[in-house]
């Protein structure tokens, strides 16, 4: 397991113990193994639904096609220019009603009575005075004086970081952002600095920190902008509310799950991925979640399926399927077949059909065997996984009674082994 995969799985564990399941289910079948012995049989967490293929290894870029990322441009500043937070006093001679104090806003502007919005970007106080005079067109030969009252000692945050940072001597980009509140959607690989209205090319703060490089020096009035991560993934299903997750280009797809709140009954062993119109299924431990995501990916976290198992089984009743939704898993959770169970004739009734049959049934003459599609589980031991269908919420399983006295429990133990061999989950 590489470091990134380990980090991804560690993040996903924060989803909560109720949502975490292992990649295999251990089922103890008391009295169902040959010779009447009790034991533990591992049923592979599998699904007949299309599993997600293992992600292809990215091809190394050729020297001819590789484009080096641009180096951040040096940050310059107009000498004596005003910055957001600076306070000035404006005096319009012979017009005290237009005079007063003003503070430079985050978008490099001040507001002067009747002159309105004045853009002071890249201006010193002399340039600001001329800009105000140009705005006062109704005043004959206006004369304006601007004095600097105080300079801001603040760096502003924008995008996926909010608030301000009190600038300290020697503060640089990487160290200053350590004090900032950055949203999980913020992309620290493309951080920009706006100075005097000019945006620098992106700085990779994550790399700066890894190399113990504090990055460029900051100046009062700088605006640090943290953009959103470029990969957009939608997450739905067993979550408190459907959400949009943002990932960096090299972040694992599974990190999208750490940005949502799952419900208590979330089954992270059964996750549907929709990508480019194709649908496949994976589990929390699947390799597809450890690989990078793509914009447009949709993840739907499943919920456990409750299936009724009856007939000739060890423990008739409702079983809860997590991860593995197969017929074999349902029978295993029901303790396997009883001595009279007929594994060549296992009836599966889908939820809609079961509901219709219950409504149409005559209470005085209930059917001895429910109607549904029969499956021959013994074929699975011979390599035919089509006889091990996926089950859904509300489905019913009925194991018929064998006509001849053949103990099916030893056969079922072989079927479990075959399920492990022929039915596979993505790793």
C-alpha cells in the first residue's frame, strides 16, 4: 500500500464506525459443514453488478509532449501605491461638504460624496487626488488634496479562504496561510496573490511546504486567493444531503467521501460510480477510489439490503446484506440450507413481485411455495456465476425441499468456496 492510498483510507475512516465495513464477510455456519462441524466461511464481498475495472496506470509524459508548469512571476508593487485597508483624508478646497475620511476597500476603491466610486488601483495619493478631481466635473477647477492617515497591516483572503491575516514582519505566503481558515474545497496547488490589482501566476503552496520553502514575501494590502479544486464530483445516496465534492487533479476519488456526511446506515461496501455514462460498483477498499477522480464522476453510497430468507434454511427470517448482495451471501447469513434444502431449486422473488403476491394471496389458502425465478446454486460450484444473482431491498428467497434425501450442507460449503473463486470484488 503506497502512502497516498494509506492516507486516503485514513481519511475515509473518519466517516464513522457505523458506515465502515471490511472487504469480506465472515459467516459462521453452525452445523452446515460436512460432518456436522461448525466453522467460519469467508464469503467474498461480491456483486453481480458490473464491478469497476482497476484504473489504468497513467502513462509517463514524453519529453516531447511534457509542458513544464510556469514559474510564478515576481511580485512587484507600485511605489507608494495605496492598498486595501489604508485610510486617507480627502480635502476638496472650498467644498467642506465633499471632504472627509475614506478607507480603501478590498477592490481598491474609495467613495467620495458626489464623486462616487473612485478606483485607486496602482495609484499613490497624488494620483488619487487627480482621479477625484476628474470625477468632480460639476465643480469649476476643483482642487483636491489627499493625505495618508494610516497604512493597513492586513493581508486579505478570497475564494475558498475567508477573513484577514494580520501581517507580521517577515510573513511569507506559505507561513501566513498556516493561520488562515481554508475550506476543504480550496486548491492549495494554485494559490494566487493579487497586488495592486495584478494577479500573479499560481503558487503551489503544498509543494512549498514540502520543500520547507516559505514562498514569496507578502505586503500589506495583498489579497491571497485560493481557487476551488478543479475536479467536481457529485455524491448522493446514504448521505445527510447530496453534495458536490471538489478534488485536486492528483487527489484520490475516495477523498470525495470524506467531504460529505454519511447516514448511520451507509454501506460503503456497495458504492456506485457513474462515469461518462457507464455504471460500475466498487467498495471502500476498491482501487478505483484510490485513483484520481474525473470531473463529472458521480458516487452513490448504498444502504444495506434487507432480504427475507425462508423455506428449508437453518434460520429463516430477514437478513441484512452489506457489500455483497448475492444470493449465496443471503443464504450464508441465514445459516445455510437445512438438511432437506434443495439447492438446485432456490426461488428468488423480487420486491415488486413479492408485494403483488402478498396483496393477491388468499389468506385461507396461502401458496406452499412462492412464485419467482428458480436458480440452481450447484451450477456455481461448476463455474456458472449467473446462478448467483444480486438481491435488492425487499427481495425474498425461498429454498425448496429436496425430493430425495441428499444432505445439501456439504454442497453449500463447496458453493461458498466456488463463490470465492468465481465471484470477485474489485480490489
